[in-house]
C-alpha cells in the first residue's frame, strides 16, 4: 500500500503541484482504461445479441423453406395423379407405377425439406457460437481493462510516494 501516503499527502496539502497532477493523471488514466473495457464489453454484447437474433431468423427461414419444399412435392404428386387419371391408365392404388412415382416424389420432397432445415440449423448454430465467442471476448476485454486500470493507477500513485 505504497500509494496510501501519496493519497494522504494529496489531501493534506503537503504534496507539490507536480505530484498532485501526476497522481491525478494516473487515476484518470486508470479510469479511462476501465471505461474503455466497459465500452468494449457493451459493444461485444450488442454484437452477440444481433448474432442471436440472426440465428433465430435463419431457423425460421429454414422452416419456411422446408414447408415450401414439402408443398412443392405435394403439388407435383397432385399433378402426376391428375395426369395419370386423365390418361385413362389409372391413378389410384390400382396403378402401381403412379403410386411408385408419387412415393419417390414425396421422398425427394421430404429430403429437400430436411436439407433446408439442416442448412438453416447449421447456420444458426454457427451464429450462436460466434455470439458466444464475442461475449467471451467482451468479458476478457473488460477484465483486462479493470486489471490494467488498477495497475496503471497503482503504479502512478506509487511513483509519487
């Protein structure tokens, strides 16, 4: 606690003007370092929140895309069944070829829907991981600035003691 006598001298009026200004400069520098870390953490938290929001949007977009892929498959199957019925060759369960083709179409539509979901979930997971890393970076900046600020302040005050 070498800087305690300096603080006492500052308040008792026994310190010179240079010592007083030097000590105040050290305190201001330390506070500035901490304030910089606080600002960096706030910025990191804001960026992380934006990434979290984007991850939710990616998931929702993938779900909508999957629904559209399944709907496309249903429309294709409906058209195939209508064409088969119009041809007179049969369009129900008594027509194994159309049933097989419709099954393949439904399978392909489901595969496309699941691929869309996987892509969206994968992008969302990447964004959430980036957000987690950005928060950790902000926390590290804050901790470093607090330690650096106290170190700067203590060093500055100790040099005038």
